[in-house]
C-alpha cells in the first residue's frame, strides 16, 4: 500500500521480535546460503549480505522521508526505532553466520544523507552495536558498505569496527587508501554502470589496472577488486 509499517512510538509495539527462521524471505535466504556453502565447500570465499544496517532498515519500515524528518523533529522516536532495528540486524546476521559464510556484509546507504556529523551521532552507534554483537557471537569477517562519495565518512566508518569497508566508485580511491589503515580491507571501487555495464573490454581492463596500481602504490595488502 505504500504506507510505512511504523509511524510513531506506539507502532513499535506492533513490531514482532526478530525470528529470521520464520519471518519474510529470511528463511529462503538462509536456506540458499546453506546450499551455497554445501555446494562450494572450501573452494570459495562466501559473503552473506544480511542487509540492512539499523538506519537503513529504519528507513525501510518507517519511510525514508519520515525518518529523515524525525531525526530533527522526533529524535526519541528515531532512537527507539533504531534500537529495534538493531535487534533485527543482529538476529539476521547471527542466523546467517550459522549457515557457514566466511563474511557478513551490511549496508547502510541511506545514512549518507545524514551528512558526516549526524551520521556519527545517529547511525554509527547502532552500526557499532551490530558489529560488536556479531563479533562476540560469530567467527565471520564483517563488512560495511555505504553508497556514494563517503570520503568524509571514512574516519567514522573505521570506528564501526568493520574488518572491511566497501567503497563506491564516486569516492577517490587514492584518498581512501591514504585514510584507511592496511589493517582494514578496502573493497571496490569499479563503476558498475559506466565501466562494467556500458564500457568496453578495454575500459574494464584499464579501470581494473588503475585500481590495482593505486592499491599497490599505497602499500595495501588487503584489497578486493570489485564493483
């Protein structure tokens, strides 16, 4: 219907407790992940995307415009909503980890619209809570992605506790290599449309070569070439 499931503090009482084995498409995703792990065995590094991070999930259940407005007009509601979304993100991540992936990947792309300062105040603490909980209860590497030019966000994304930061093509990769210490892996940052979809084979080769050279020149030992 297009009507957000949550519009007020009172609506939070109607949200079910997290149960990834029964809710929505999560059981399907968990079963698919188990089959992938069983099929490839140890021959491939399996990444499980347990989207979404708390702020992103909050925007999905309460409406992007509503949440962005409420960060100013009703911060109490936003904080309570993010608390519930954190519980669901942790539960889904733990359920995925039990299916045997090597890495858990979490996205929080709407958080870029908060700007760096409000991201630090509103979204980051809940990302930290999710990653801390998963680190304590699973053995998986953990990745964080935010779409767009996250150059100004990188210092705080590092504070999330993620092992890997997935960076978009809009970001200056050379600068990212300078800001992010080698102990945290970088994953990116090929343009998925202009290069991989619309580009020629030569375009793809050139873009891949440029990214690899940048990583090598920065002395990076942890880099995943990817869109």
